[in-house]
C-alpha cells in the first residue's frame, strides 16, 4: 500500500509511522510527504529519512481552488492508495478527495464529533470534559467530519494544560494511526462510502 502523508507542522505522528515502517512493523510504502508551507519540521524529518518530499505552498496561489488543484496533481503523481492528513491544517475540496477514491485519512486529537477544528484539545479542556481522546477517520470536505474508523479515549487529569494533554493524546494517536494503516494494508478497513 502506497501512502502520501500531508503535514503542516512538526510531524511527530509522521515520525512514528516512519519508525514503524523502518522497524518492519508496518508494511506500507511512504511514497512522499508533502506540506502546505516551507520550513516545516515534518519535511525536514522526511528528508532525513530519505523520503521524497514536496511543498505546495498555500500562499503562492491566488485562490484556494488553484492551490487545491495543484496539490491534488502533485499528490496524484505519486499514485497513492491512501492519502494521510497527519497534522495537515488545511481543508481540501470534495474534488481532491474524490480523485483518491475517498481514501483520505485524517487524525484528530479529540473524540469526534466533539471538538472539531484546529483547537480540539483546547476546546475540550475549556469545556471541562473529563474524558477526551483521538479519532482516526475517513475525511470528507468538512472540518474533521467523515466516517470514523477508530477512536480511543483517555481521562483528563486535574489541572492539566493544553500541551501536556495534547502530548498524552498524541501517544495514543500515533499508535491508533499505525494500527489503522496496518489494518488498511491488510484490507480489514471498509472503504469510505
Ligand atoms: C496531531 O495531534 C493532529 O491530530 C493535530 O495536530 C497534531 C499533529 O502533530 N491535527 P504532529 O505534527 O504530528 O507532531
């Protein structure tokens, strides 16, 4: 199974996938890693790992539609079976997702449909929930919407801050993402509708 991973930031979840592949624990081929801006640590990590990388800079395009189409062309050139949004902080279009047969995977650091959006961890903390977690799902063109594949919950500790909670969530998020990719490669996950 060939995957293209999209990142916007540090790419620590991506690193966990790279490590699992290298350790022979995950039988997928990371065809390329792409970002929506220059200078991300996620791209640096991938370069260091000898993985092909690309940037389709959101700010270099006059319209979102042109950026989206350019990104789709670039991703398609790697002929992925699955596209993975791993901390990719941009919404892509329905046309983008359709081009990959709906096989656009996203991870989110909250128990969807609760707390979608860029600040899921902060929003859950601010609400005062006692349990939160992470979600791996087939993404559609909405904000963190689409069929859920896997979720795992975790109890919120007293007086926890956003950073410590996010770090604890990421530990399970990485494990869940790798597990879903393994099940996908084994043909055990139903295709998106
Ligand atoms: C993850 O928690 C992801 O769900 C969220 O941003 C984080 C990405 O972290 N959207 P990293 O870039 O993999 O370190």
